[in-house]
């Protein structure tokens, strides 16, 4: 079956410019293939064949002290280019000044939500951004509770063992849209029980959504043999109105190039109706991130 490509609103992409901000994580040897500055012109050139209609920039791991600087820079980029149409900014929700930081971000053009990357793995210290699971931390939960006051959503990047803690918080704050990044990071080698339980919990929350991205995390190669069933399960549980296709570029280039990445998702979604595909590829991101596009 051949389809016309629907308008694509990329629900998750990154820019970085070493002349503007510092990105400590890009100094690691394993990130060398993507470490060079990636600017809006680079992104547009790669995405040209995919009918781009909008894009949401998610915090790109700049130095923790530069969360506000990143937002200022991105607003300048968008003023000149038109993209990004939405920004998910970095604020540490357990920071002593979290309320003032959230208020500042919420007042900035295009900021729609916050991401505080809180990876914590129960058995592997190498996969920990923090030495404890912040979803269980009272101060972090208090910061999360402030998001709704400022009209901000929360993007979650963490491991399946953290989904139960996050689900408790999310259930208490239905006024805060919560978006699970990268299929909620299912790692088959770790077992999928916690991932599946978390998926079930969030699928039952109308204010929760999930991104179809980061499939390269599932296995050592970007091979749909390893993740087609996971993609199908995510869509089966959340439905086609709460799943968003996203590139996670340039980070996902560590697994595959952009055309292969989106081409695989295109193939996996080819069995859905044109209307459902329009939702998955663009209308859901437009609605969930309140971009105001006419799609």
C-alpha cells in the first residue's frame, strides 16, 4: 500500500551549537559520531523529504546551569527560522529555586513543557544520572506538583524501574500532561515486566502520551525485528491519539540515519488508516504540545 506522507510534526529533536552552549555529555567517546554542532539548517536539510510541518525541541543536555540560556538561544533560532515551534526546557525539579525557574520558563515564547532527565537504573551505575530514583524523592515530587500551576507538561526520560514512582506522581497531578520519551526505554535484556506494568499504568491515564522514538535503545542494531512488537504494543495500549512519531535527532543517528529511522517507522505504521497516520505523524504532537498548527 502506497501512502502520501502526512504532515510531520517532529515531537522530539535536538539542536546543539558548541559556540553557544556547553554539552558535557558530548565529550564522551561513545558520542563522538554526533558531537559536532547540529544547527537548524542541518536539521532542515535532513528532514526535507519528510513533509515537515513543525517540530518540538527537547532539552539537549546542555550544562545544568544553562537551561535558561538554551531557551533564549532557541527562541532566537525560532524567530529567524520558524522552528522550533515548541520548546521542552530543562529545569531540575528538585532545585531550590525551582518555582522561580519554572515561572521564568513558562513566560518565554514557545516553552510548552519541562524535561528533567532523571535516569536511574537499579543495578547498573553506568546508567544513572543520579544515585537515587528521583521519582520517589519528596522534593522532586514537590517540584513536579508546580508544573500545572505554570501550564507546563513534563517529559520523562528514565528507565522502566522508575515508571511506577512516576505513575504515582502523575496520577496525583492530572493537570500536568506527562509524555514518556523513547517508547519508555524498554530494554529486553533487563526484562520487560516493569516496562509493561508502567505502560499499562500510563495508558490508563488520559493525560499521558508516549513518543515513538529511540528504538535504537531496544537492541544493539536499529533492526525492526527487535522492536516491531514493542511499537505495536505501545500503540495498542495508548491508541493512535496519544502516540507521537519523533526523530530524536541527531542523537538517534547513533543507531541509524534519519531516512532509515523514519522509513522504518513509516513501514511499521503503514497499516493504519490515513486519518490515524495523520494523528501519529503530526496532529497528536500539535495538540499535546499546543503548537497551534493548522493540520
